[in-house]
C-alpha cells in the first residue's frame, strides 16, 4: 500500500497527465462504489480540465476571442 503522499502524487498525475500507466496504477487502489473507479477518475479529470479552461478564458478574453 502506497503512502498518502505517493497516493496523492499518483492522483495528481492521473488528473493532469496523459499517462495511462499512472491511471492504471491508481485504479486498484480505489474502492468501487456506484461508479467504477475509472469513471470516477474521468469525472475528476474532466472537472479539472473545464475549470482550467474557464480560468484561461477569464484571464485572456482577447486571445479567446481571436482563437475561439
């Protein structure tokens, strides 16, 4: 069982990276619930992507207007 720090590092890398091996390493460590662990990771990752996109749009409205 990884330490809390190792688990948090894996989770962070799974959220912002495109490393399938990180996601695969994290899956067996998560408990199943109403949704499979992979689906729950996808929900977190999508929320992070949406939040970061909104921040960029708010911070750089002119660039957004040019490339949107």
